[in-house]
């Protein structure tokens, strides 16, 4: 029960085009901050003063030190897709984009679907949910340096009564023998 970005490596996700491209080590690849033009490009943001298109409108156009592009120009954040890897009927069965700002709430809502399914499954089969936990995983975009929730995992433990198991029958008979005569009503 996990949701994560496509191409992240867990559960055999496939790599979508444009994912995690342009990872550099800095140095000569670093870009300086430029100025925003009216045409939707950042002037002077490239190594030779080239213009870069804005692919995430409304985001900062400032390039932080050690990063290749600004959040407004980050193709990786624009193309990041999430997909569920479980066999349950929940959201994100097909890959879908989530913005970095909305990733925490959307991934948590998805993982809560798995929690609701666990309680529903336990109720259908006469079980009891013993524990349930959700973990969200964060990451930093290698291109623009923005933090985002990269995925989540739900872990549940459900206890089902097993009346047909001979060991359970023996355990119940031992309990009944130990409890006989434990409560005496003399008021009678």
C-alpha cells in the first residue's frame, strides 16, 4: 500500500519521460538568477544568458545556489507523476501529476483511503484492526531544490478470530478450566 512518484524505483514503477532529468553537480552548470520578462521566460538564467521558459507559473524565478533552475522553470516538478502500487481500489491507479505544494495533503488523503479499506475489510470478515500507521516520505527536487512529499506507505495489522484452528480450541478450553469457580455467588 504505497503511493510514490513514477520512476522512483519501488514496486517496479516505469520512468515517465522528463523525470529527474538534468541532474548536475553544480559548478559550471549553475545558473544565475535572471529577470522575469512579460513573455513568460526568465532572461539571463542560463549559462550563456539564454532564456528559459516558465513551466510553473506563480512560482519563484530565483535560482538558489547549487541548483540548476528556479522553481518556475523546473521541468522535473512539472512532469512528476504519482501512482499507487497496491491491489486495492484506491485513487492514483494510473499515474497523475501532483504539484509540490499539494503533495502532502493529496498523498495523506490517498493513504487514508488505505486505512479506511483496512477497517472495512476487518469489519466484513469479523476481524479487528490492531494497529494502523501511515508514513509520508519527503524528498528534495534535484533541479530546483524544492521539498515535496515523494510518497507514502500504510501499514495495518488485522486480527481475525480463528474458531476452526485446533490450537485456538485448546486455548479456549484451557481458559474455561482456569476460570471455573473463579466467581462464586453466595447471595443465591
